[in-house]
C-alpha cells in the first residue's frame, strides 16, 4: 500500500511539523499542540487527545472557541500521561482544566493517570461515548467515543470562551454527549503506516456496519447497497437509541477516503430521513472531521439541540479544522 | 524457601521478554488486526525497546520498576499503562533480592493491579486470562516446594493455555469488545503477549 510518508516510525512527528509550519496560530512542543497565544487568565482550559489518524481531530480543533491543547498519540494509540500532564499545566488559566476523553480503555487509563499526577490544577473530565453500534452493558468497556467528540469540543469550547466556570463547562460537555449518537459504515478497511496492509479484507460487494474510527471491523457485514439504504441503516440505529424529534445538529462525516460528493449524497438521504420522522436538521456539518486514516465510508452523528446548545454551536470558532463567525 | 534471586534476574527477564516480543511482533499485530486495531505488536515492541534503553542507561531502581515506569510513560494505548503497572507493582514489591515465594506474591500483586486498572476479570478475553493462571501456577509451585525453573515452566504453560482459552470467548473489555459476538474465534492479542512475557521467565532462568 502506497503512503505519503517518510518512514512508518516518523509519521506523527513529521505530521506535527507540518501542522506547526502551516498554522502560525498553533505551537507544537513535546508532542502537544497548543494555541500559540497561550492560556487566558480566568478561562477554563480544554485539553483533549487520543490516537493519531483521526485528523483533523484533535489537533485541528485547537484554537479560539474550541481546544486549548491536543495530545496526539501514535497512530490509533492513546497519548501518554506525560503529554497530558504537560498540556494540563500549560493551559491552566487559573480556572481549571477540562479533559475531553473518548471512551477507549487506553484513553481513559492514560487520562486518569495524568489527572492523578497533575499537581496544582483543578481537573474535571468528560467521557464521550456516542457510538450506538456498541452494545452497552455494565460488564463491558461501553460505547466508543466517535463523532460527538467534535460536538463536545465545539460547544464546551464556546462556553469556556464565554468565561463559564469549570463545573458548568463539564456539565454541558456531558450533556452534549448525552444528547448525541453516532453510527458508522465502512466501504473499505484502512491501512496503518506500521502494518502497511489493510486491517481487514472487505470484498467489493460487502460493507461493514457499525465500525469505529480505528479500522477495527464492525459488528456485522452486509451486502453493499445504494447510499439511501446505507443511510437508512445508520439512521435507524441512531433513531432506535435516541428518538429523533425537534431541532437536530447532524454531521455526515467522511472516514478519510470518501469524496465529498458522496458525503453530500448521504447527507441528502439523512436529511430526508430526519424530515420523515418529523424532526428538523437545524444545523449541519458535512466533511472529513473524525477520520480513520484512508478508510472509505461515513459516520452520521446526531445531537438533539436546545436553545443554549444551538447558541454554543453558532458561537465563533477559529481553528484549522473548523472556523466561522469571527 | 529455595535459592535467592536478585535484580539481575529481573533484568534478564526483561531482556528475554523484549526479544520474544520483537520476534513475535507480526503475529501479535495480526491477532490485533482480527479483533482490534492492528498495532499491538508494534506498540509493545516499541515499548520494550524503550525499556532496553532505560535499563542500558544504568540508572538506579529495581529493573522491573524502571521498566514499568518506562512503559507507562512511553507507550500509550492500554497496553502501556497495563503492562507498566504490572511491572512497576512487581518491582516495588521485590527489591534487590527475593525468594521464589516473594516473586509469587509480587506477581500476584502485579496481576491484581492490572485487574484494578483495567476494571477486568478473568474471562473478559484480556491479558488477565493468561496472567491470572500464570500467577496461580507460580504460587502453586511454591507450595509444592518446586525450584524456580519448574515454577516458571508451569507458569509459562498456564499462560499459554490461558491465552489459547481466550479463542472461543466473547470480549467484554478492551477494543475487541466492540465487535461483540464477532470477537469469538480469535485469540486475544493481549493474552498472547502476556504468554510471551511469562514464557520469557523460563529463558531468563536458563541464563541466570
């Protein structure tokens, strides 16, 4: 499999060099991506992170109105506590720091270790677990954090920018997660730079239903079908778990290897589905935001909005991956 | 009581484990590709390379504790903190010299720490399915008055059997749990790497 890399071991470092060079608004130090402007006194700091390979998540969402720092791990591997501790201490403006953590064993372990070891900073955490493809139970690792991570980072970021205290930012972040659900479908696997070959083989006439964002297989395979039917499978799964009504924020997210034209085809079907349920797409986002390297496919993430969340979504944001209103 | 073992044995164990992980790197990654995200071999090999560097640097500290902190700080993912906590707990319990009974108790303490951090129990299709039986095998060998060599051989056998016994299980923890029923029919990569690391005890004892 051809890749635009120098060597498999240097992928993350080389990409961070490029991000720093391309975006003067960012500062990269010791595998942490910061806002170049530094922390603002009295503002709650937002730190997220996770494995690399999901770009623009998370480093592409560092900037005004979203994150203060992102900690990228190796490809599909959570960051280490040292990165998270350094980021937490650096972005504290005296009002405490919120850790936004996707629910994976590695991410929660490393963020918990970091929170325990960070001295002199008040730390709160929010766990994102929006993926309805995973059966949740008391005895399992629980649902994965996927597309809703972007919603949490955007809305909590807007609230922090307005000067809200840590407890309130954490509460709203958890509320956004609670009101959000996702489901993903893959047309192909992805190829990690270390493995150099696709993580799983998927015949041309098959799709994987219920995939996450690490190239792991989904819950089951099904025959490939027109976009209308695939969108319906995804939306049925979401609607079954979170009945759709009222105003919705809907993201149709590409997994990294899907052309935008196809994502818009999916979005048209998703919008029609929402309308048929008597709900309304009040806000939308279409594009590659929470990706899985070169995987082809899409995920759909829905958040049930209220007035406050709509205002937070509309608030100005200025990051490499998301910008409006400023 | 058996003969005394020392920190040099721990260093030899880590070296043997590093070689075993490097040799089986592709197999571990292939196991992970089936039910995870295809990086377990690469990550663990990277972690044990860091461990070898840290030990070669010759700083102070029990080798297992040094290795544990290195894995926690350098590897990331779940395997870094989990293997790191196993080794760090063992290093803290062992000190410079110890008996086989002391080793057995430290091993069990390390395994308990993995279970606590990972919020997992045996049967969840994780590394605990190899580590738990291995720790009990060492403790059983101590009760039988066995020599270290025999104890480690029993531990290695128990870990291998435990890893293979994960094949039919449906994962309840870790990344394989996202596959639900589809995780059955595959050996758990974490249990497989645990069996390698426990197996390295035998190699290390042969060299010590």
